[in-house]
């Protein structure tokens, strides 16, 4: 009796029961992966943000030495509203780049491509580059030596910088001429506003101030998003200044925005050059706290003190970490577990600040520009689907409003090509226009994504409200998908016909049909759309049913599945096994009931043994792990996530590094989170516990949802 009473009291004190595992200590889990660094490294810059706005800093905690990071991870200040277009003086239109292609059944289809020369080439170049995302402005420190000269990067001594993931705050400490400097850097979670807390004797000596530099927009394909060579093409105007406050208006062609600097202490805001401003603390204290906000409209500028921003930031970040899912690998003896857990925690932080906003993200988020800052809808799944698997569907839903706003543009594309419904763009921007491309325009695997997202939201909240809110997007997408599939009377099947470039982008558009992943996704998408009609008590759609019942079978030979109908020599020709190994995605990504698991297992093994790994991308490794999990091969799943290849590198700041041009790649981070969710929580019809982790891994998880 005494033993029983003692046991019950102990369980009560520990908030546990004999049948209920103790909750994960989330603070301990997150905090053990706080980032601390002591050296300038162009690939280790850190970022604060809120999903719609982000600010990336160097070792000083601000953007003091941006030139030192240009060839690594640049020091960006970007938003989801900050875009610019160069004047279209030549009146280029999409019609100038449309080229007609033949499809099945003598169907003629136009695609917006990149002609090699002439006016059409210039039109394609302009349409691809505009609009482009802008760098809103450099906010750095201006520190002077005792002789009044501004220090260089070599003047920073004894530096130590920490990113506290639990609070989303960066604290940077260093010395200049032996004098200590401490900077606290954070971002308001409901406004595009930064807060800086600066402490140093250099303030009272008049040797430390803030600099604000405003660049011209850059239409570079990749890069920091700024141009310092065209000062005469834009303006920076100080339109209001008070003792503790100042507002700057920025104008670039037809684009404009505003920046506001507010301090809790007396300050001077001085315009030193056309686009160079200095914030000088005017008191004699050793502490200076200020906030800097940005907005597209003057009345949209956020207003908050450093203290208010600190409180908001701390509360919202704790709320984030305490919500949704968590995976604790701290008790796993396998030495690989520590690195995997680090990647998991840091990927949650990065996708929250870079991918949870009101637009589908660009592949480099809100840090620097890739593909002109535009976003790729086929990558949206890898950026955001994990939010729902991790019990945070609201962050996924934040970006789905873009689809509703641009449904008409998607319907116009389908109509132009002679299809029904809505054909979603590939590379696009807030305006919803499609960017000409010799590759992207022929991709189709982004089409069912919105159906997938809607189904995720319905599973998280199975209500008629969700069905009503997203049914038009689901149904218009299904209309296009059923219309796109062409009937072949010779075999009685519906086929996905040329011109198509599949997710493995190394196949020629005019020579490719029935790509395996797209066929599997078409089947899942149409089946799910039909279930939505049933949930809404609507009559069925006979065309969708007909296409679904007679869709072409997945391409395969006796031993393996194949990526396309034509790729019969795929596993005999090493030159074909490059780029994304999406052939295994027909099962890893989707719950395909028609898959022969023995054949898929052979396909998976042949892929692992014979792929050209330098040509892969960061999300390919999570894709492999997802497939290995469905095949109940947990050792292969873990090994896939931690394969030692450059494109699977995760830097000290958690970013998935690809190469010098693409130094960060957020689809890799999002893919990692999706993969570990299925590895832990499983998938529909799976009864095994932790199906993607080896049996001797003593893992704990909570708050995750299984995949379809």
C-alpha cells in the first residue's frame, strides 16, 4: 500500500501517469540548439523575422559590414510587400512570347517561353525580371576610432553572438579599442518593425551611431537585391523629424515605401548623402534603444517601443514553440541523432520566419533574391505543407489567400490553352502573372498542391466552413486536371501528354508523356476532389470519375518503376539518373494504393546505388526518407536524411546550403520537417510505431499528424 501511494504521489508531482508519457520539455529541447558563434563567416549570418518581414545580420547583430557577406548569405531586409518594376517603356506583353506546341489528339497549345533573340527575347527577359523583390534598406552600426575614422571589420574584437531560439532574439557582444558593445536584435511578430538595444561606453563618447543606407532595386537573377550604382534613379527623402522620431520616404519609379525610426532616448536623424542617413544618440548615456519600421503606406508604419517589441516577440515565440508538434531525440544513443535534432529545431525556426507569411515564399525566403525574388508554386508544398503535419496549419493557411486572389489569372491561362478550370502558374509574384520559361511553363506538378493544402486544412478542422472556403479552388483545379488528361482511343486510357517537363526536369517537353509522379498526383487529386463534392452533398462529376477510372497506368518495366512512359532504359542509362529522383516520390509523397511495394523497393535501392548526387537538390533527401518510411525501412530513412552530399549540407545557422549561387534553400528545411513527421507519426493505414526511425532509437514526439 505504501509503495502504491508513493507511486501515485510521484506521478502526480511529475504530471504523469503509468499510461501517459511525460510531456516533452520543449524549452530544454529548443534551447540546447541555440546558436553561438565568435567569428565572421559569410555563411553564418542570422535572421530575425515574422514570416512577412525579415532582417539578416552579421556578427555585430546589425548590417554593419554587408560587403563581407555578399558572396555568402547576404544581409537582407525584405518583405512580402516590397516589390519594384522597371518601366515597361517598350510595352512588352505576354502575347509576344507565346509559342504553339502540338499535344495529343491534334490539340494545339500555347506556352510562354524564352525566345533566343529579337524583340521576343527582350520581352521574355523583362517579363521574367519584373516585378522583383527589393532590399528595403541597410541598418548597421557606424563605429569610429579615437581619431574619428570609421572602423573596418578588423576592428571588431572578442566577438560572441547568440541566437536564443526560444525568444527569437539575437544578442551580440564585442569590443572596439577595448570598449565593450552589446546589441540586442529582435523583430516584432505582428508588424514589420525591428528593435535594437545598444549598450556601450562608445555611445557617451559620441563614437557609435546607426547608419541607414537605401539602395536602388536590382533585377539580378540571384543576389542581395540591391544596387549601389544608380543613386540618381531613386530618392530618399526625410519628410518628418522630431526629437525621438523620423520618417523617410523612398521612391523608385512607380514604387514607394516608408521607413520610420523611433527611439526611447533623444536622437538626431541626419541625412548625410542622397541615400545615407545617420541616427546619432544625443544624450550622454551608455544605452540607446530604438525601433525601425517599414511599410508600403505612410499610415501602415508600425509603432512600438523596444520594450513593447521585446514583450511581443518573447510572448509570440514562446507561443509558437509551445504549440504544435515536437520531436525529442535527446535520449537516442546513435550519434547521428544530435545532428538530426539540430536540423529539425533550426528548420522550425527558419520556416517560421521565412515561410509562414501571406505569400508563397521564394526559395531563399526573405533573406536574398533568387529568380528575381519570385516564388515557385511547385516548391510551395516543400515550403509549407509541414506546418499542418506539425500541428500548425494556420501558418500554411496564411499563404493560401494568394490562390484565391489570383484564381482568375489561373483560369485565363487554362482558357488560353483550351482547357477548363484553372492552371496554376509556376514562377510568379504578387501580381499573379506567369513568368516565361523554357522549363517552368511546362511543369504541371504544382497543379494538385492547392487540393493537398485544402485537404490538410480540412483534416485539421473538418468543418463545412473549410469545405465552403476552399471548394472553388479545389474544383477549378480538378476541372483543369481532368481537362488536361487526353483520351487515347487506341488503349482506352487518359494520358498526360506532351509538352510536359516532369518534376525531374531533365526530360524534353515535346518527347515526354505520363510522368510517374504527376500521374500518381493526378489520381490522388481527382479522388480527393470527388470526396469534397461528397462531403458537400453535391452530385458527383462524371468526367472526373471517368478520367480517374481510366487514367494511364504508372510507367514501369518488370523490375522497376520508370520516371516517364518513354524512359525504358532509365536504369541502364546513368546519364538519365540526374536531378530530382522523383520516381520514388510516387509512393513516398503520396498514398498510392496501386504501388507494388516490392517493385518500389527495388526502384528505391537502384536509385540510392546509381544516382548522380551532385545534381540533386535539398528536398530530394527528405523525399527519399519519406519513401523509405512507407517501405518500412527506417535505417534507410535516417540515412537518407543525413547523406553526406553538398546539397544536403545544413550550415551552423540551420540553412540548407546548395552551392555558392544558392547558399540557402528553404525547400530543404521544409522537406526535412515533412519527412520526420511521417517518420514519427506515420501515415494513413500505418499501425507501426515510429515507422521511419530504427527500433533502438528512443524517440519521443507529440503533436504531429500522420501524412495521407
